[in-house]
C-alpha cells in the first residue's frame, strides 16, 4: 500500500478559518431564491434522466424536476411513499426509480411516454410485485447494472435486484452478502461496473465485486476497518472508494495496492464522480469537495464554503451531459458551468469567518509578476485597502499604511526591469524591493517587511503627488542603440517618470494643462501622448529618450500641445486610457474605444454598443501577446476585439463566470504572457483563461412541457404551449424559433420566450390539423438536433360544424321552395288582374289618343316658349352686368389716372413755386430800380442812370428765364394730362427719370410734412434717346417711385429715428434694352403676395388709400404698350426692387401707339 500525503493541501485545510480562497463561479438554487426556489433546503441527490431533465431529491419535500425554466414538484400525491427521498436511477427501459426512508418507488411507465406536459406517476406496486420497503438513509444504495437492472443494497436482506422488461413485466431476485459467515452483511455502498460487475461496500470495511454469478473480496482489512460509504468506477476502469474516516482509495487495477488520499474529515456521507477533463471530485458531509488529477495522482483543489459553496456538507455531485457540475448540499443546489475551469475569482468576502483574499473588492490596478526580481507573488492587486500580493496557493499578504505604505488607496502597480514593485497611491509613491541594493537615492522612510517568509523593503518617495495610474513604456536609449524600460505615473497636475534609476517630473511647466492626467503612451518615434480628465489629448512636440528626459523635466520649455478635444471635433474631453498598438493610438473614453491615426488624428475605427461592445465606456484595455487581440473592460463585462477584422468576437460576463460585470479603474484589465486576462471589478478579481473556455458543443434537447387546448364558454378556442430546451449552461441565452404550420408557415424571430398562446384558431366543417414546430440553439449557437413537431386538432365551433351547415342548407332549401310556390300563386293572380285592366285601358286609350296627342304638342310648344323667354331674360341680365362692370373698370382706371395726375400736380405745384418766387422777387426789385432811375434822370446823373439800367436789364432777364422754367413745367404737366392716343417720340431717359423722381419726392413731402428720404441716383450718361411715350413712362415712374417712398415712409413711422429711408434709382444700358432700377430699404414684399402684386385691384394699402390699379396699369404700359418688362426681383435682405426694361428704338414707330 502506498500513501501520498500532500502537505500544501493539509496546510490549506488547516488554515481555512484564517486564509481566503478562490471564489467559484457558482449559481445557487435555494429555498430563498426569488426565481425557481426549492421547496426546502436539504438536497440529497441530483440526477439527469434520458430525456434531459435534471432531478433533485429534496429531503422532506419530494422530487423536483427542473427544465431550466421552472421546477415541478412530485410528492405523495404523485405516488411517492415518503418525502425523505434519497437516490434516483433510471433503468434500462426508461423507468425512473427513487429510494426513501419508506423504500422504493418506480414510475408506472417509461419516462419517454410522459410527453407534452403529462406528469409522471410513481408506484410501489408494479404489476402485482410489491417493491421493498427497506429504509434507505443514504446515497450509494441504488445502482443500475449493464443489463439495465436496478439493484438496491439493504441492511440485512442482501442486494435486491429488479428487472422490468420491454413488455412491462417485472422480476426480482437477491444477491447474498454473506461473505464472512451466515449473516447478511449490511450494504454501505453500491455501484455497477462497466464490465457488468457490481462493486459493493459491506459492513466491516469490505469491498467486494459480484461478477458472472460469483462474488470476490476486492479489498478488505482485518481488525474492523472503516466502512466504504461510496464506491465509484471511473471512465478508465479505475475504482475509487471513500471511507468513513475521510480516506479516499484509488485502485488503478484489481491487483495493485491503492493510492490513499486524505480527502477530508470523517463523515457518513460521501460521493465520488469523474469529470470530462480527467479529474475526480470527491465530497463528504464535513469537508466539502476535493479535486484530484487522475493523471498526476494529486489533489489540485479543495472547495468549501470559502470558495462559495452553500455548505461544507456535500451529498452528491453530478456532471450533466453538457459538462455542467451540479452539487447537492445542505442548503440547496449549486451549479458550475461546464467552463468553470476558465475562471479564477478572488473577492474580499468571507464565507465562513475565514480571512478574505483581498482587503477590498474594488480592484483599481493589477500587476502580473514578471520574471524580473525575486517576488514570491503570483500577482499583485491595488485596492482601496492597500496593495495585495497573492501567491500560487491563493494566499495573500496585505501591504498597508501600517506597514509603511504612503497611502492605502492604490491606483497603480508596476514592476521595473530590476524587480522593484512600484505602488502609486492617492497619497504619493511607494516601492517594494527584495534586494536592499535596489533602494533608490530618493527613498524615504525605508521599512523592513516580510512577504510569505521572504524579507523585503518598503520605501516611499518624499513629497510625491497623488497618482491615478501607472504605465510601463519603452524609451529610446541612444547610447545603447535600443530601448530602456521606463515607468510613468500620471497624476494630479504631475507626471512622474522612473527611468534608469532616476525619477523625473513633468507638468504644466512643460506645457501640460493643470488638471488630472489619466494615461500616457509613447509612439515609435518617441512622441509622448497624454490623456487628461477634462482637457482632451495632448502630445509632445519633441520625441523623448533616456538622454533628453532630464533636460526636458528641468526646463520650462512648452513642449506639449493639445491635439484632440471637443474644440477640434473629438466626441469628449475625458480620456480614460491610452495604448499604442501597431502604429495606431487606442483611445478609451466613456463613449467608446477609438483607433486613431497619430498623424492626421483621423478616427480609423470606433467601437461602441452599436459596433458590438457590451457597453460604451472603454475604461481599461490590454493587448494579448498570444492572440494579438484587444481585451476591453466595460460596465457590462469583458469584450475581445480582433483589430485586424475590426469586430468584437467574444463577450465574457458575470453570467459566463466573471465575479462581476463592471470594470473598476484604468489599470483593471491586464493580460499575461500566456494570454490569461486579469479583470478587476467592484466586487473582486477574475482571471479568465480563454484557452479553457470552449464553446458548448452539446445540442439542446427540446421538450414540450405543457399543452393545453381548451374551449371557452363563449365558444372560443384557446391553445397554450410551454417548451424548454434542456440546456443548462446558460439558460437565459438559449434562443427559440417557432411556427404553427397551418396558420403561419414562417418561423418567428429568435427569442427567449418559452411559451405560446393562440386564440380562435380557425376551423370549418371538420376539425383542422395544426402542427407546432419549435427549434432552439444554445448560447454557442448549436442548434437542437430534434426539433419539436407536435400535431393537434382544433374543433370548429358548433355553428361551423358540418352538420350545422347541413341544417343551414336544408332550412334554406325548404324556405326557398315555400317562397317559390307563394310567389307563383301571387304572380298568376296578378297577371289575371292585369289582363282585365289592360282590356279596359285599351278602350280608354283609343278614345283619348287624339286629344292626348294634341295636348302633348301644345304643352311642348308652351314649354319651348318659356325656355326661350328665360334664356333671353338671362342674356339681358348678363349684358347689363357686363356693361356695369366695364363702366366701373373705366371709372377705376380714370380714378387711378386722376390720382397719378394729382400726385403730378402736387409735385408741379412745388416745382412751379420756386420760379414764381424768383419772378416776384426780381419784379419787386425792378420796381425799386425804376424809382431810383427816375430820380437819377431828374438829377441828370448819367453814370447812375447807366448803372441802374444795367441792373434793370439783368432783373428782366432773370424774370424771363424763370418764366420760361415755369412754362416748361406747365407744358410738361399738360403733356402728362392730355388725352387722346399717345404717340412714340424720342426721349432722354435720364432726363425723364430726374424729372419724375423730383416730382414724386416733392409730392410726398407736400403730402406728409416732415418726411425726408435719401434719394440715391446712379444714371448711365451714355444712354441714348429712345422712342417711348414719355407721358406713360413718366406715369409708371411716378407710380413705382411713389410706392417705394410709401414703403420707406411706413417703415420710418415704425422704427423712428433708428431708421434712414433710402430709395435708389439707377439706369443702365443692356443689350437692346434700357433698364431703370428702383429699390428701397422698406419692409419689402412677402413671398405670399409676390405673385399677386401685378393683378388688377390688388393692393396692400388700407381701404381708401389705393385703387389697386397702379402697378397693373404700369405693367400693361411697359409690357403691352412698349414691349418691355416690369419685374419684381428677390432681394437678399430687406426692401423691394423693381426693374423697368424698355427696348431701344431709334426710329419712330409708324402708326403705332402705346397701349393705354
């Protein structure tokens, strides 16, 4: 016999009350669970049947069947003898057996016959055979041999064997346990072997084997050795046997002596099972579970409450078809997903009073120990409770302020190339060395500490600022023609650098903003990039290397510039994390992860929720040196990005094994050189092993768990289905697709819905057949091999049954026949009556025919006359209305002309006033000169006479000039007002514009006292005389300019002194035309009325101030009378602009007059 004692395991077992452990990624089912609560807390056994269901033996409550969505309880109402249930097995023909304190029960039919929601019925009397009432009070008393027979071990009746054949007939026999004498020994454990044999543990410490009708002692010791309470044969044929004293024996063959493992404390409850990964799980009722490597023959793990189990009292362990591990305990059931080996979880929780692995669950930073130095730590974590070293045995050593750490809130951890462990805190910078010679010159408060029995030194950097992170970056080393490792510590208004044994500081003096620096990165040229909390991204204008670092830190040259912020188009100023990867800068923000071109600052890729990330905030990330992929931590879990494919290829979250979803801080994601991902959350640390996380390749087994077809009192039908894909690895991610053939043949979109309800399914005449089809895929996309296909019939409501339609048609036929006969009788009688009437009418018609024809002709002539009279009267009324309308239109046109003449007269009155004043003044002066001349003549003063005669001559000349000016004004007015047919004549357009502009302006000033406006003229001096009707063109100018003056007058009344009224008038010669442009800065003309302004009778002026014909007449004069155009152009701003275009005609038009 060989004994293997594993001192580390013994040490760990002894230290459980004091030392922490990894926390398994368990899912618990308890009586307190909000969803799928167990009926009571003690679970003694777990079993998976051939249909895929998971069964729990819940002591004092009965059996519970679980389909991943709901739990179904079976108790005495369903045939159980007693609620103190223990073990379950399924025989070769599919009958489910269960043991309890009252003996055995079995399902009445094979499990496959309980389909579509039918509940299983159990019995203790099968086909006239009473099953044993022998009390069972532990597991390992039931087994099924290679022939499908069920065996039960008893206390004093040997081993009873039952067999139910395919016809449903049962037989029973007994295997004797009288090995050492006449007495039947109690069976303490029982298991069937792969070769058809049966292994049994018997009272007295014996282990025997029944095979081919013979029994042999497999193993036994003299002297009353401990009983075997569990026996198991693994997939390799090895036999494992668990003793009450906690020893676990492993027999690799029948001839070899066993290996003995110390598996736990003494117990009467034990179980053994092997996993697909080649390990053995052995449990008992006192010490939880041990995990043994069959290949190495070593205990590799121990799982207890400290690892997350509900209780150390473990009754049974089951590995289901997918590889999920189910653990029955005192307290409920725990489930480990098939990929639980891919996760190591560490927390600050204490399950059973043990010292937790971490001082705080909030993981700010992680350091994976490298090959440098002499550290006994597997990895370091920084939390709010200090720095923590965790060794290979998951034991931890806290480093806090009590040890000399400058501060307990640790935000950065880094190891330099000499093996120094740098610890960046909110209080400053500390470091740990395991070699006293590595203490740097700036060290302060050096203390000696011990970490896992190894001497170390802890020191701090005096007067260092608060730090938020740490980064290991490579600096160019020109002297070595290579790169040197450097450590950067971004913090509040300060950026520390440790390089080649020296500390340097950068900050606002070098051009960085006075804010919190959160991350740094260096590109291949040595340019330093700095991410800030609220100022965006900065970079250095010069490259960094080991030689110039000292000079840069000591100078005040501004060598940093802002390159990416809200001002330059960035989505945010808050930079979380920077990482340089393959000539691209990775920028983590609260709105996603950006891949940036460092030269152009162009965004090459952007990953957020819409591009596959579980959440937008990319707080921390790292590159795997194995795959080259990027692992990104978010608030909803961990994502793997393939940068070459530009896509998210994997999610990992709490549901799949992480301790929590939310990434905590900027250094909370690290990847070691094996590709393992360290993920820090608010509840602890997870180490994820991607190479151990394989997809779930087992197709789900689909079961229809409930069918209910009912007909309501109001004759409606209702069909309800419930179904489940018996895949337990990740129940919430199982997706279903359904369709009801005969109603809707298209598949539904994938969803997690596990029930369907149909109401009022149509059926006519006869029952209609429908087929429900359901398929599903598990979380890895593996589709069920056997979709559900369930056919059912829906009865039509009674008034749509075939016999109902037969009644309807019969009734309608009889009713139609009766109606037909009645109608025939009525028709014959009516025809006879009509014949008599027609005979009498013919006589009357003959007598009245001529008189009727004459009357009809007279009436027709009278009607025609009345119609003609009405048409004549209507024509007269229309002629009268037309004449009245024409007269009114002439009056309105004349009114508009008179209004124009009035405006002209007003202007002329003002114009003629000036020459009249001059004439009066010179006339009065001439009278005075005549009197003076008379006196000079009397005195004989010839010289004075000559002087006065000269003045008198000048005065009369002036009177003559101003008289001619007044005459010209009057002639112009007469020409404007004269009637008849206007004749085309040569006119100077500029002179015409000057004259009518002055007339219009003076007219407005006389009409509105105090009105002033600026008239700006720009007249083309090179315009020649053209043939026009001057009187009519003048009328147009007077009208349009008058409108512009009205517009600015209206706006000046509104705005007062803040507004300067301006009217601009210009002329120019275009190709074949002379254009007159009149514009103003008035309120303008809105889009709504632009199309209407040239319509007759349209005006925007108040009632009584305008006829609405001014612009209409002007439009006709210019377009019809002169073959020109009058247009309103769209101003870009205020005011309105009118353009008058007149064709250039040098010769007079013969026999042509303007259109009046």
